[in-house]
C-alpha cells in the first residue's frame, strides 16, 4: 500500500500515512483539493485534486458544497485560491527537504558510491585470482623444465674431463679404456651433482664411449636416465645422445 505525504503550510510536510487517512483529512477539512501531496514514484508534488481518482477520493460533494456557497461573497476568493496551486512549481523545490527523510533517496546514495566501488573491486579481485591461478599453472611446469635442462647440461659438462681422458687413452693404446684401467675410477666414484655413475668402455659399434647415469631426485624426466657419449677414434669426433626427452638436452645431444 502506498504511503502518502502532504504539505502543511509552505515548508512543513506530514506523513507517511495511507490513502484512507489522507481522505479522512480532506473530509475533516484539514486539507483541501489544492493541498500538495506526494508518494514514492511521483516526480514531484501535486495538488490533492489531481490524485483524487487514484486514492479513491470522491470530490463531487465538495463541488456541490462550492455551488451552495457560490452566492456568498467569499466564493471568489476560494476559486482563485485554486489557481494558487501553480505555486506547485515552486513547491517541487520543497521535495528537497522530504528527500532526506523519505525511503527512496537512501538507496540511490548507496548504489551510487559504495555499492558500485564494491562491485568493481570484487570483479577485479576475481579476475586477479583467475589470472594468477592460470599463470601459476603455466609457470610451475615451465620452471620444472628449466631446472631439468639445467641439470642435464650440468651433467654433460661434468663429463668433459672424462671425454678427454678416453680420447687420449685410445690414441696411446689403440683400444678403448675401461673403468679399471690406470687413470680411471670405478663407476660410482664419478658421482657428482646430477651424475650418479659413469661407465667407460666400448659400444657395440666398436667406438669407445662413456655411459653416464643421471641422479636427479624428484625429477622423473631425468632421474635414472642414461647419457651416452660416443667417440669415433678415426674421425676424432664425439656424438652425444641420451634417454631423456630432447627438450631437456642441449642442442648437440638431441637425436
């Protein structure tokens, strides 16, 4: 049910009250047809007469009363008083005071400021979380791959002194060295960093070579995998290959 306000004098407003009470005030002559009234949803204050049909106010009796009194000398002032309703244009300025107590303004103030800022902040926070999570999902595997490549490169670099010793031994003795030969060590004695063991000998193709077993705990891509360094004595050339995926190996070791 709509709640109504009415203007008393030029600056005071009364209400809220239901339409029935507004009609009762009119019947008791406390308010007149030119009294300004307002409810939530109206753009501005309007004379009671303009909303009579809306609230169910029958103004016919009032009209008959005016006709009875018409012969009296006071009728002319009463009729011009109705035009005084044009003061309503000035009255719209009065809605400013009612705007403060009425229920309509507070919601507008809340939505215009804090609510909008809060909504925007919430949306931004959600987007940040989504983007951050996506970046984390991409970054973790990329970092693991980077660490694996670094470990593989480190292991191959650690085999360089052994390669030189194998080439020198093959040149002097005309055969491939093994771990038991002078100047070499047992396989596990070469353990260092990502290298767990190094076996020295001859491959099936007749070339001398080095087989290194990687030890990288926590890395299924490298741990326990083998690297092979194949030495062609006639060409004095080394070839590198291995079990790990090519993306973890240096360019010269990829198949």
